[in-house]
C-alpha cells in the first residue's frame, strides 16, 4: 500500500513510524527539514515540500497513493491538500481539522464532494474517549473488538486484587476462563508475559475478556465502578469545551480557567456548565470550589506538567477518578507510572483512528492503536496459514506477541493453549510495537 503523509508533526511522525514497521510504501512530506531529518532512521522516504503545492504532490507521485493523509497544524491547508491530492488521483484522503462543526453530516457530505473522504478532529476524539471513561471508571483503557464480541481492558492492580502475586499459569484456575492477560506495563516497560511470570502490585494489566464476564473481571481486579454525577475540569481548552458538550446536562460540570476572556467565551457557549476563573494548582481555591465533592477530575490545560500535578493534588484531596492530558507521546510512560489515573493523548488517538480508516479498505484485517508502545490487532485467519497447523501452545510465537481471543461463528471466546485456529476466525492479537509484521506472516 502506498501512503503519502503531509505533515511531520507528532501525529504524522508517529503514524509514519508505526507504518514503517509494517513494510508499507510510505512518503512523509513537510516544509521543515529538521522534522524530516528525525525520521531518517526509519523505513520510509522523506520529501521536503508543501502538501498544497501541485508540483510537490506530483513529485511524490500522489496520484499512485492508496491513501493521502494531511495532518499539518493548519486545518485549511489540510483540507486544500486533500482536495488537490484527490484531483491528482489519490484513492482515499484524510484531513486533520480543528472545527467540530465540520463533523456534522452536511459539512462532511460537502467535503466528500470536494475530495476529502475522512475528517479527523483530535480534540473531539479525546473528549469522546474521556466521556466513555466516565461510564467505566475502574479501567485505564477499553477497546471493543469485533462489535464488542471481545473486549481488551487495561487496569492498574492494587494489593486488594486476587490476581496480584499469582503466576500467569495459575491465574486460569482463579478466573475460570473469565480473562486472558495479554500484556503487563511495569516500571515504564510493557512486556508480553508468559506462564512463569507473576502479576505484581501496581502493574497495569491488559486483559482480554468477553462482555458477559466484565463484572467478574472487575471484582477479580478488586475494583468498584464509581457512579459519576459531578465532573471538575481543569483548563478551558478546546478539548474541555468538546468534553462539556459530550457530557451535556447529564453531569454537573465545573470548568476552572485562568484566562478571563476564555471564561466569558465558555460561559456563552456552555450555559449548562459552571465556569470559574482561577488556577487549579491553587490548593485553597480547589477547596473553596468543593473539589472533594466531585467524583472525577479532568486536567486539560496545555501544560502536561500542570495536568499531572493537578491530578496528583486532586487524588490527595479525595477525588477517586482523575484523567490527565499528556501531549508529548514520549512522556506517556512516565505519566502512567505516577498515581494520576488515566492518561489521554489526542495525537495518539488521532493516529489510531487514521490507522483504522486506512485498514478499513483492507477487509483482511483492522487494527486499533491507542497505546504508546503496543498494538492491539484484529486479524482474519486465511486458509492454509501457519496458525491453522497446530494448537496455539505449539505455534512457538515470538516473545513480543500473544493471541488473546477469537470470534468464531459470531461468538467471542478467549484463546487457550489447546485452541486450534481455523480459516475465517477473527482473532485479537496483542503485540509490542514493531511486531505486527511478524504476526501478519503467520496469518497470511
């Protein structure tokens, strides 16, 4: 598949790096030579040029592209670049935008006519992720695969979990087929565990399960789900505004913003919310605003440091669920090691969504990426592929991957050692970043 990416910022660079591991034909273009130089060590081509230049688009042979992705910081340029790329023959185009209005059906139809097939608004995706997290406060991550037939969750385990201290091979006796531990994040490192590995306190365990076992898994993890009525948002960013719109009047929402002009804008746009001027790092102010009465604290300022500090303070003041936006992808592992609850990165979510769009055209597989250093892959088993020739325990998979679950005849089930995969099975695989190409060889 030939892929052309316009924009070598964090979204474009992360996307290009992930795709380069999968041996795709990738060209990433940007006007900034230094940004491109940082990608020289990856299996891709770089081109210094402008996505809104016909000459530059022709030079990268955009007319041969299966997908053209415009993810520069400039919305208008992204839209224009997609229109131009489509005119030159690109099969599918994706543009990053900054306006939620464009996601409405009528604007989307208009842009589709002009050559923009898909629109990505990172702040909208992140606010949607946070809103979904309020319904499942006990998990860090939640992926629904194959229309919810299989679910992969990430949970931080404390000493009250019956799973802590157990070897993986002994967990099966405890859980009675309710879950399959796919990966463990420990001390800033993600590992694919084997039977002799132990689950330790403070591990973030990524587990596959099915919908009818969710309550059982929650109890095994020692978690309770919080009934959320009140949400405290630190920072009046665009993401905060989108989140408040997602939440609507179902929750009591308070937004704390330091800029007076922005407070006035939010008050006009969000009449159902309580807008307060102030700095959420001020402990006295937080106490005055009754933060202890809020079940959820969400930190969405432009400063990752402020967001992390705000969540730590909120935890100390009794808030049970906290969410921090961490913009720098490299900081995510560090942030997850702290006691700040869930970590949101809009650029990583945007990359994940673009991956899904890209692979929708290839019905043989689809994939959801929303972790900084791991991948959750959906694959379809092909007739005669290597994975059909032996039980899972005898497949001698490499140490950086594990088969978590399978959907057969429309029904999700977890994979055991004696499971034999069949042609047509839809399979969920958990692997470390860069290992996906090994898996695809097993399934094709």
